[in-house]
C-alpha cells in the first residue's frame, strides 16, 4: 500500500476523550455520502468494536450489519488501525485506515491516513472512474468533513 490520503484536525479535547468519541460514539459523527458509501446505502451508521480483532461495522435500521473490516491496532488513546473494505471489493482487497491522536497544547491533533487506493483500479465502482489523484482529493475532503463532525461531538 503506497498511496495515501492524509488529513489532520485539531480538536479542543484531550486524546482519551477524542479516542473514545472516534471509536465508541462513531454513530453520532460518521455518515456515508454519495461518493463514499460502504454498502451502497446512505442510512448506515458506523460502529467499531473495541480491541484488536474488533469488527468495524456499518449498521442499518432494518438489515444485518455489513462488516467493513477489523481493528488491527488498538492503542488508546494514541493510535488505531482499521481494515477498510467497501462491499464492492473482492474478498482479497481492502484499504487501511491509520488514525493517530496526538496531544497538543490546545487538545488533540487527529491524523487520518487512508492507504491502499492505488491497488483499486480506476474503473472500479469505488473509484467512480476518477484517476488516483483526484479520487484521493475527494476522499481527503470527505475525511476532513468527517473529522469536523467528530470535533462537534467532543
């Protein structure tokens, strides 16, 4: 996995609070959008099961959850790594999300790196036909919006 989307945002809360909001209160701040839906639906809410091996699930009001990936690294309050796989991916393909919660003077800097999109062909539905660089720019914008939503919940 060589390509990456890298975004960061400062949040005026300590790392332990931000880590908890990111992992245990995900359904409050995370929302799919028209470009980045995990299972082709816009009514899903993300849930992260605590600990290494915990499932990352998109949950729906009327259907079983879709497993997006697994927690690969769980180091509260500093670091989290998640497997990330939309439903349109074959079983052997996924991307990876690294999240760092860095203490800074005024709270926490949350850094998200989403890796592995160079392994997804441009014509794949998840890339919407975008060349890699414009696709990653759109994905970065989505992650930035998600982090702003996270900040509003802490």
